[in-house]
């Protein structure tokens, strides 16, 4: 491990002694994102919309937004990620 790190390669981003390509990393990220999209189906976030300061009083309004993730988007991300893994592994 020390020898691999000394040559400038991160030991966790290697497979069988070879550095992991960016295509494989993108494919894995797509598969994980697609699986999370299918598992959760939506995510929420809070955004500040208004703020007012009147003397010692501070008023703020926060809106909670929910974004629904369509099932086709999760499945599509998994399929594209798997395709990249399969095609990315074959070097011509």
C-alpha cells in the first residue's frame, strides 16, 4: 500500500493494481444515485425566502420544498451506469 501511495496513486481508487478510470467512477455514482432514487423516491430541502430585521426582532420565513424523483429516472441511471461499467471495462 505504501508503495502505491508513494507513486501518486490513491490506494482506494485502484482495482487489481490499476487505477480506476473516471468512467467506472461515474458508472458507480450513477448506479448508487439511481438506487437511492428508487429507494427514497423524493427528497426535501429548506430554503430561506424572506428575512426582516426590525429593531431587536429578527423575522425569517423558511419554506420546505420537496422534489419527487420519478421511477424512470432511477431506473435509467442504474441502466446507464451498468452500461458504462460493461462498456468501460472493454478497451478496444
